[in-house]
């Protein structure tokens, strides 16, 4: 799986990175791995058991926002974007 990182996340992982997957895995599992690899990501990838989305991060795949329980395939490309409040 490829990940395109937008600021400020690109300072930790570069503009693009590859995450090897053996098969389909939930977005929740991927975010846990990211949090373990880079502690500075914790405020963005945290979530409670009842949450459907992480608290500070939007994850896109082919123009759709993914939820924590969505499955990610090895051939997917994800975009990681900081969540911004507003309206």
C-alpha cells in the first residue's frame, strides 16, 4: 500500500511512503502501526472504541473518506490529511 502524506505529516514520513501489507487490513490496524512507529502522530491517529474516525486525521482513498473499520488492500493508495475544523 502506498501513502501520500500531506503537511505536517510529510515531515515524519516524506511525501510518499510504502507500507507493506500481506492482505486486507483495517484502517484502524494501520493507524495503530503508524502511532507505534512515530509517537508524534499520536494526537492525530487516536480514537476510542466507539469512534468511526480518528480524531485528527482524514484518510482518503480514491476520493472517499475511510472509516476505522474500512478495509485497506495491498494495492491501495491512501492520502493522509490533517483534519481541519471549520464551516
